[in-house]
C-alpha cells in the first residue's frame, strides 16, 4: 500500500515515533526516579499563562520575551503566552496555592513542553521538552551544589558522557550596582563596533553583553561581576566551589557566564557538551533570590535549573530499541479466538502486555505478526486445545512449546518460570 499525506508537521515541531518513544519513556522514568530520590515532588502547570507573568519575571529585555514567545489574544481580549520556560509558572503556583504554608523548604520538579519562536537547529525546536528542578526557601550554597549533583546524576544514569559544568557568580543587586557602572563606562566607547543586540542591552541589561558570542573577543577585557562581589556573595560562591570539590564534581569558572534571564542572582551554572556544536548548552540554572518577593511574596531565597530533554536525547548512547509484546495469541477458529480473547484480558489485568489479530487472518499470518511484534510468548489455541481445556504455550526465544492448562493462574506460573 502507498499513502501520501496532504499535511506535514509545522516547522520547529517534530513527531516522536514508537521506537523513539521507548527512549523518551525510559529517560523520563530515570528523571522521575532520580528527582524523587532527592525528595523533589512533581508538579504540572498549564500550557499557557498570562503574558505578563513572563514579561515581568523572565524580563522585558531578554531574548525570550522580546523575540521568542508565542503570544496570542483570546476571545476575551486577554494576552496569553505558551510557556517558554518553567520557573515563573512554578513561582506563580507556589504563591497562588499557598505552598509556602507547607513548610519552610519546598522542592519541585517538572517535565513539560515549552514553546519558543527561535530558529530550529540541532536539538532546538519551537516546541521542545524540558525538565527542571526548583528549591524554594533555601539560600545555602549546599542547595546549589545539590541541584548540580542531581542533574549530573541523571546524565550519569543515562550513560551520557562528556558533560561539562561551567559556573560563575553574578553577585546580588547590592554589589552589582558598582559592576554595572564600571561595565557601562568600559563599553561606552566600544558600542559602535558591537552588534545590534549588545547596543540594545547596553541600556536595558548591560551585564548580558558579557554573554554575547559574536562580540566576546571585543569585550574580553571588560570588567567582570566576580571583581565586584560583596563579602556575602564571595563567601557564598567559595562555599559553592567547596561543596562541588567535596562531591568530586569537576567544573570550570566562566567569568562571562551570566545566563539569559533577568531574575538570576549570585550563583549561575550551565551544562555543556561539545557534541552539540556551537549551541552546546544542555541546560543550566542558578539562584533567583529576588524573584518571589518581586512577584508578590515574602523575601524568599530560591534556586533551580532546567535541562532540554530534546538536546539530552541527542547525547544518549546509540542503542536500537525494539517494540515488543509479552504475549501474542494465535487461534485456529472463531470459538478458540473468543476463549483466547478472554484469557488475554485476564492476563492484561495481571500486568502482561498482550495482543491478538482482530482481523481473522490465517494462522500463518498470525505467526508472522507475532514475530513482527517481537512477542516473547505465543499462546496457541485450536479446536483440540479448547476441547481439552489446554493451550499451547510457545517460548519464542527458545523455540520451546508445551501444553498448559487453560487456567490463567497456571499460564501465569509458566510465564514466570
């Protein structure tokens, strides 16, 4: 048969076919298992939020808000946006539902779809999957180190090799004032030679100029946040380094690392991998100690990170995944088919994956389908088996076949041998 579709998926989106979906499920199972081993609790939030949530928290000057958000007006005239990141939604949820009343320390994780209108490229899509972790209530460097460790543990369990960790401190609002003043003074004479984005950032958020890949060489002698840290920020970063050393986590200090979101303070970090090319970031995060108060809550420290699952999947070891089913039913006549169908439904209730041919094809075609489905076992029922109250149970790997009572408990006992 030959089919031709009149439609294709939209640019920047992709389909995940059954073989790849197996890898996704296993990956998400690892994420959930590891997050819960660190006592994080899963949360889910809406696909779209009020546009102002991201404008005010992520930051008007960020590329996400300026260039990348999918924003639309609903029938009531409200401006809504498909979520481009997770932290604002988690903080909104924390405040809206009074989760601060559940204890001084709250730990959440999520596995969600995000949306950004950016140029599709390797591992980057306009609809993408992301997992993140957020700790609200702790201002300690231990929390930052533990967050880093949780992400690295996930990479390790997935057998992803070669992830590098970059860290930096961008200070707090108190010590950042002097830094920004000196940075603007340094950049003032260089603006004409810098890119359009850097010229815009000069007035909106000059610190983010340090993160520009195009102009990095031109500003290599610029003042750095680390040169202006107050005693509190300096001590916090030193403890963060010490905690990473204690856990034997290797890291690089990147003095130009500032992250692309306005709410970050103090510690920032990113995970990169050389196999991803120029866009080598797998994920990253940092502290956002001012955000909860800014969004209407009490003065509450917080820290978190997010990892792009689509990018992470590119780094998984090559391994062929085969679709399979535990049991496939082969029958010779209608009455045997009905008896076998009843058995399969009982087996499904006991947790086995089972299937059969609903199209009444030949026995030969049914066996071909069992092979195609990579069935581990085949239950065979014909008129003789049905009258004798037995089934033929065939182990497809060993090629061995034996008679077993049609009693479901007896069949299960044989399946587990």
